[in-house]
């Protein structure tokens, strides 16, 4: 089951088409129960337990999509953004944590 947090739907819609296609492929693999690893996906334990980021790139830039998988049966897509700095901005970390708390019991 794929669950996209409501505000994240708009963020994904704003991504370039090639990035959305790559994202759809990665999410389909997660939904099939496959584990993704570097360079496509990286764990983000500083944000929350089980949170990872998809690392997507095209000519227009570098993009990150944060997600969490729970019990291999549910994938929650929490936040999508264009990467503009080397490190993940603190504002982004706070936002992903907030959305994580909203989807997990």
C-alpha cells in the first residue's frame, strides 16, 4: 500500500516529469517489497526510525523524496523537494518529522 501525505501530493506534482517517472518506478519497487539501497535510497535515522530518502537527479537538478516503510506493507511518502544545499536543511527535517508523527500511530 502506498500512502502519499496530502501536502506531498502538490510537492510531487511540481517535480519535473522525468523525476516523477523515476519516483513512480522506485515507489513501485518499494510497494513490491524490495529494499532500495545507495545510490537510489539512503537511510535518514536522524529524522526518524525507518525514514529514508530517495535520491533522484536529472538535468534540472537534484531532488529528494522522504519516505518510511512500515512492516513491509505500507509505504508513506512524506515530503518531496529540490535539493539546493549540501546538507538537509533543518526546516526540512522538522517538516518530515511532523508528517511522520501524523501518519504513524
